[in-house]
């Protein structure tokens, strides 16, 4: 699915993931394999810069690092994509929840649900 996306630097968020072509609502943007960490590993990871790139896995105590572009998608409270864990294939599935135009940044809600508005306390939301 690398043909769907590319990375470039944004003005406020560092690196971001962008659409390499028009992507239709409902289409899979990327299926990213993950490296799964135990709860003990997660505690150690939270003391490193990797803490900003991991997802919860099976519970908020476990963690996974998504490969591909998975851990680079930026947050938005009005995202154009969503992410779901696939425990069977050990991957994160990123799917468009709106039509995404070529060269538009692809964003997800870090809270896990596209419409979840809970403040994120571990970084500044711009």
C-alpha cells in the first residue's frame, strides 16, 4: 500500500503522512505490521522517545509499534482516516473515513475513535 502514501515534513507537526493519490472513503490506506511489546516493555518504552509512536495493544498496558508509515500519522480531532488493530495478522489497518485528495495530509484521532474529543495530555494539539 506504499503507493497510497508518502511522507513529508509539515510546518507544525514534524513528519506527516500524505495521500499519493485520491483515496475514497472506506478504502484501506495502509496495512502496517506491528511489533508487539509486553506491559513491562511498555513501561520501559514510556521512558524513551518511542513513547510517542506506540499504540495500545490488547489493553492500555500492552503496546505495539506500527511499521510502514503507521506510527507517523498525525493526530486530528477531525481526522480523515481511522485505525483499527488486527490481532490475528498483528497489524494496524488505516482506513479512509472521508474522501482524501491527492497531497492531503492523512490524520487519525489518537484517542482511537474518530469523534472522540478527550484532550490528549502528552503533547500539544495544534
